């Protein structure tokens, strides 16, 4: 089995890019259902409650694994880390800035970040 698939629990080594509002629960669930790894975008969300609602909405549409994207430039991203961990999101990508502050928080929370992908796959 492909190491990316094994790590993420997807059928294919395809990770959907987080594309702002397009990466909504319906898109994420469709990608995961098709065998890829869907990523929920969090940059335009209003806060923790909306993030929780978006994750629940994905789970209503699929039982397949999916992850999330955190925008480093978004001041809410740091608080989102614990929400993602509490809700069992196992892998996160980062965008829109340096992951320097987010990466240690993700690792401490037990969430795989891009460095985890590289370490496992390469």
C-alpha cells in the first residue's frame, strides 16, 4: 500500500487542496468518498462553533477520513488546533504563512502536519 494512503486511510494518494470556501463539507466528503483525502478549509470560518459545525456536516456526509487546513495568518488557527484534535482530525495542512507557530501545536496535539507526511513518506 502507498505510504500516504496508509497514513491517511485513503484509497488513493490524492490530497485535496484547501480552496477557501470551495472546500466546504460537501466538497470534502465527495473527495473522501471518491477515495482521496478531503481537506476542510478553516480560513473563512467565523470561529470555533462554525468549525465544529463544519466537521459535523462532513461526518454526516461520509464516514471516510478527512483533514483540515489552517491558515497560519489567521489568528484563530491556534485555537482551532485543540478543536481539531478533540474531534479526531488526524492530519492538517497549513497555508498562508509560515507554519512555525502552528507546527509544534499540531504535533503536541497528536495531529500529523506536513513534516509528519514528509518524515513518514520520504
